[in-house]
C-alpha cells in the first residue's frame, strides 16, 4: 500500500513504462516553475486540487463511470492525482479497467503525497508533445526559455496542450505548429484555442491564490539558482530541435 510507504521519486523505468515511445523529459523543482504555468495548469486541469480532500470527488467519479457506460462524453475529466497515477504507472490505454486501476492508485497517492508535491509530479511528467514530457523540456522546446520565465500567454498555450498533446510540434524559430503529418493538428489546436479563450479571465480573477493555497509562495524567478533548476536547455531538447530543423 502506498499509504504505508515513504514517498520517493518514481524510477525512470516506471515513467518509461507509461510512455514507451521514447520521452524527452527532465524534472525541475516546482519552486523553479513559473507561477503563470502552475496557475494555468491548476485552472485548466483540476481547479479543486488545493481545496479537495482526496484524489477525486466520488460523486463525479460515479457520474463519469455512468457516462462511459452510456457512451456519453466524459462530464468532468480526470483530476491531477488521477493523471499523475496514469502518467507514472499506467499505459495510455482507454478502458474502463484502466480507469478503475487509475482511480485506486490515485486514491493511494493522495494519501501518501501532499497536493504541492502532486502538482510538482504532474508538471514534470505530463505530456506536452509527441515525445516531450514535463515543463522543463516543454518550455525550452517550444519557447527557448527556462520554466521559471514563462509568460502568461506561453503558460496558457502549454496548459491548453494537456488534453491533446500528440498533434503538435515546434514551429520554426519557436512556438506551436499544428501542421503535423497525422492531420490531427486541429484537435490539439482546438484545445489550445479553448484555453486561450477561457483561462486569461480566470487567472486575472484568482491570480496565484490557488498556488499559494498549495503552499507554493513567491515567484520562481526570485528563487536561488540550483543544479536542477532547468536554467539551461537540456541536451535532449537541443538534439530534438536540431533533428526537426526548427531552430
């Protein structure tokens, strides 16, 4: 049981089992991640994370299960703890069985891991592109900048990629390009456009309060330098950009 264990970082083998196609990823402490990005992610993916007890609301979980059985659209989507459980320990299969296992793992994780750490795990292992995982790689890949300096519009674009990150690539010179070979760029683009329409007003209204309620205070740019602050472009990201010819 996870609740009986002291939490440690998941091994790379667990992450690669969940993402077997080869991932460009490097973790960064949440203190070194732009509050713009953290606020956008919480608002977009799980606004109740700072205020909910447990990994999810049981009534919402039941409603999601019933919608799945009816073949209806998911009414609420997975919470951040559920997505962390999926990203770290499960594959990307869409099935009722995997969702049930995901919910059980998420419930255990929520006992063993506090919400601040949960958000840190999420932004470090969430998918932001076909092979790009985590905000350290994503900020350098798309915007040529470390994660502590992401502007609000950049943060909103990255948050918008989270529901559908597989149909986008870096644009020449930086930015997001949805003209991809699989022809499904419109899907990722639609989610980004939705985020650009919805999130700015939400962020203007609440500011960084939800992030502060998670125990993350101050600004990332004011944090002292550290060896793991992702202040330099990871070599794997540089290699990916060079291979794509989008520098």
